[in-house]
C-alpha cells in the first residue's frame, strides 16, 4: 500500500536515514525532488515510479501548482516522516 503526502516547495520528507526536498513543482502531475545534500534533483512524474532507495519507489499523484502529491511505496519497516518548514512538528507513518 502506498503513502501519499502533500508537500509544498522546499518541504522535506525523511525516508529511512535520508532526507528529500521538493525543489520545484512543474505542474499538477510532476515535480523535482532532491536528496538533501545531493547534487541533482530527480524528476518525479505520475506515469513512472522512480527508485530513490533500495526497494523504495516514488511517483507523483494529482496535486496542484502549489502542492506536490508524493506517492511513496516502501517496505513497512522503513520509517517515513514529513517535515514541515517553520514548524517543530512532523507526521510519521506508523
């Protein structure tokens, strides 16, 4: 089962030990996401899953011009947390 998160530009998601940031939202079904500290951003689209880690795949859901819908498929033992800019809270998949 997939986890779907709505992320604004520059918001982050922590997957296992790695942090990823939405760097640019192109349209309702595509955006760029980069590993924090990494050099290149990957294009995330709705029609193809992109492997960001071993056995962890991401794709784009139907979002908006301001919010990217990140679809994550990962094993249940991998911790996924959404990090919001300017807030101390986070949301965690249990």
